[in-house]
C-alpha cells in the first residue's frame, strides 16, 4: 500500500475522492519525529473549487504497520 493523502467531498450522502497527493495542489508528508510519527496532508484549494462539505483523509504503512486517519468534515464556501 502506498502512503497516500486524499481530499473527499460529500456528494449525494457519500464521500467521493476529488483530489489525491498526486495532484498539484495536494501534498502528503509522513514524518518520524522520535516522539511519534505524524502524517501531514496539505491542500491548497484551487481557484474555482466547488463549495461543499469536504474532509481530508490519509492511509499508509510504516514500519509499525498500517495507519490511517480522517479529519472532521469542514465546509468550503465560495472559492473565486
């Protein structure tokens, strides 16, 4: 499994992937910091992105095994 970050949008009651860390505006970083590991997903919202409810999600595998996480949902308003 590849370490990956995703941007999901809620559409018709279901979460659908609208961006991944392969996209120009999204970046996934996995950091081993000695205290605990951190997964960081950054999304620079592109101009013209549809308003709606979104969340950020990640998954991957480290030396300690699989990991995953999901942000709380957030509302994106007009993005001219």
